[in-house]
């Protein structure tokens, strides 16, 4: 990743900064898609007899999204705890503040 | 910050490609979902009226759901920005 | 990669043309895969008691493909109509003539 | 048009990679589908005859279906080229 | 072999990105799977105790299964290295 | 990117070698994920009443993995045979020794 000449980190190159930003965008997109799929599946019947979201479906989606975030957070904590238990050195992984 | 003009242009063009890719992914997911949900009669070669109606409602409902989920998603992202990550 | 000297938009660079062509190929591939999966699921039973497509399955696949294209077209029109209703400026989005 | 020799070579090599990727995607999808459809007995470590037969027929049928769908797909793509997109 | 220092650096950085991507894929797959399996009550906005417990066990079991499958996978990869591919 | 001056095929460039190595890694990753998903689905009930893999689940996973590899191998052979029957010239495709 760095250390052209083995000494120092020669700035995180802008190509690298771009790559990191892109990866984060990809994770957010992926999560959004998974959330949408999961909550449409849990809350909206597939027979499509009406085109509007009715009130019950809307409320269900709100709660579903909220629980999805909770699960994300919970799993992020579990993975961080496990990484620490394994004695992972350094700042540890775990997806940001997810 | 710190990007040359050429790099900025490159970055922007990659972001545009990414957005295009996301749009295409959404489109193909929507086609897939509404096809799966609405089409089950293979005695005809063209859509029958019932199927066309179902697809139309499916798209409408999908967009409405998508928008609503998008709002929740943004609220949550904003909230996360304010709180520092736990356990650091 | 392009715009070496950073002044002006020096033609849509060939790298960009390549990227656009690749993206279109990706969409076509993705659609083909989705179509295949959907129509195999709708038309071919999963017990695989025979290795040939029988006549009924073949006819079903033809109709299924045809309806899949119709759904694609229909949804493309709906999205374009919505984009116009929202007053999207310019040529609008919507996946080509799909 | 307008590509230098080096760019053409780069383009070609990307297309080859993309084809390889598509082939790999097809392969892994096929393995997944036929495994899912044919394997359900976990009292043995190796495939039993019934399972091997099922996998063979699964692959054969998948290829036949794929070819047929490919034909319809090409016809439709060709047709789309002739018609201008609607509403322009 | 045959890579310049700059190329090696580029290669390594791509591998790191790929690993990060794999980790993210695993994370998002895990969230998706455990959410699907454990959450079915939308009368409340926050996880109830039963759901939290289920998610915890789901993650634990997934990791255990993943590790076990990883072992089998590595054994098989090692075995494949020794045998030349059939029919060449 | 390579072949700056466009004459000759100047060694399979290192960029190409990297790309090939990456593709192989991607296939291995993809296969691992598919295997894991398939065997978790076949061997582990989704109610998660306990957090440990019990003995039966462990044995099931071992056999499931073994059968997954067999299916991979079998399908690889079938595809190679078909490619040869079609008179594909050259070393043929088929995913390595899979």
C-alpha cells in the first residue's frame, strides 16, 4: 500500500483516497438495496392490488428500517467485540460507526 | 482538496459512472421484481391487461416505498454523523 | 488519464467512450441473466427428470421471454414519464429504448 | 474509431476479462442452481448415483434453456435496433 | 516477479481494497441473513429482547459455520494443487 | 496503459498478469460464498435457538461441502466435454482444474 522506498507513508495518494471514498459509497448503496428489498418483502404484499402505499405498509416500513439499522449496529458491535477478543492489534476493523 | 484538475475530472466521471450503474441496478431489480410478482400466465405471448395493471401498480408502489425508505435512511445517516462511533 | 493539461473538456475521451460501452454491455448481460433465471424458474421444474427441454417448456420459455421484454419496455416508459412529470431537464434518463 | 493502438489493445483486453468474468459467473450460477436442485441427502460424503444423474440433466437442460433464451434475446435486440426508441 | 516497485505497490493496494470489499460483502450478507431470519415483528420500532438474542446467536452460528466451511475449502484447495487437472 | 508504442505484444504485461490473478481470486471468493450460503441453508435451521453449531450440523456441513466440490468438478467436466464436442480449438475453456 505504501512505502515506495520503505520509509514513511508518502501521503495516501489521491488515487487511494478516491478508492476509499468509492468503497464507502458502495457499502452504503449495498446496504440501502438490502434494506429496501428486505422491508418491501416484509411489509408489502406482492399482489399489487393498489398502487399506493397504504398507511399500515408505511408504518411497517418505518419500523422495519429502524430495526434494520439496529441489527446493523448490533452485528457491528458483535464483530468488533470478537475482533478484540481475538486480540486484533491496532484500531480494529468494524465498519465505521455502523 | 489536493486533487489536480485532471484527477477531479477523473473522479467526477467515475462518480457519474457509478450513479449510472446504480440506476441500472435499480432498473434491472425493478424489472425482475415486478416480473416475478405479476407475470404467471404463459398461455399468451403478450401481456394481458391484468398483468399490465399489476406492473404499473408494482412500479408505483416500489417507488413510493423506495422514497420512504430513502428518507429513513438519510435520517439515520445524519444521526450517525452526529454520534461518534461507540467504543472508541 | 485524460485532460492532461486540465483546460477545456477535450472531447469525450476515448477512455470515457470505452467506459460507456462497457456499462451498456454490463446492463445487457445483467438483463440476460435475470431473464434466464426468471424464465427457467417459471417454466422448468427443478426435479430434472429429463435432460431435454420438452415442447411445453420450450413454448413457455418463448412466451416468458416475450413478456419479460414487454415488462422491461413498460417499466422504462413509466420511469421516463415520471422523470418528465418531475420536470427533469434535458433529454431525460430512462434506459435507452428499452 | 479514434482509438490509438494502445487504447485498442487495452479495450480488447478488458473485453476479454469481461467475457471471462461472465463465463465464471455463468459457471458459478450453474453450480449453485444444480446443487440446490439436486443435492438433498447428507448421509453420505460423495454424490450418489441419483444425484450425479440429476446434475447431468440439470446442466443439459440449463444449456438448452440458455440457448433458446439467447435466441429470443438476440431477435429482440435486433428488433430494437430497427425501431427508434418510443417518444423521442 | 517482473513487477516494478510502483506496480507492486499498486497490486498490494488493490488486494487490500479487494479484502475490504470482501469483508463488507460478508458484513452486509450477514446483516441481511440475520435480519431475514430473526425479525418478523413490526409492532415495535426497536428490537425486542427475543430478536436481539436471535441476532446474537445467528451471528455466532454463522461465524462457526463459516470457519468450518473455510477449513473444508482450504483442504480442498490444497488437494487440488497436488492433483493435475483431469484430462490434460 | 501498456504497450505505449503499439508495436509487438510486449510480454503479457504485468497489468494483465495482475488482472488475471484478481479474476481467479474473485472466482474463489464467489464460490466460497455460494458454498457457504448453500450449506448453511441446507444444514442449519433458521430459527437460531442456539448459538453453537451442534454435532449434526457440523457433520452435515462437512458432507455438504464435499458434495458441493463434487458438483463443481462434475459440471466442469461436462462443460469441457461439451466444448470439445463442439470442436473448440486450442486448450479449451473450463475453469482450470475445478
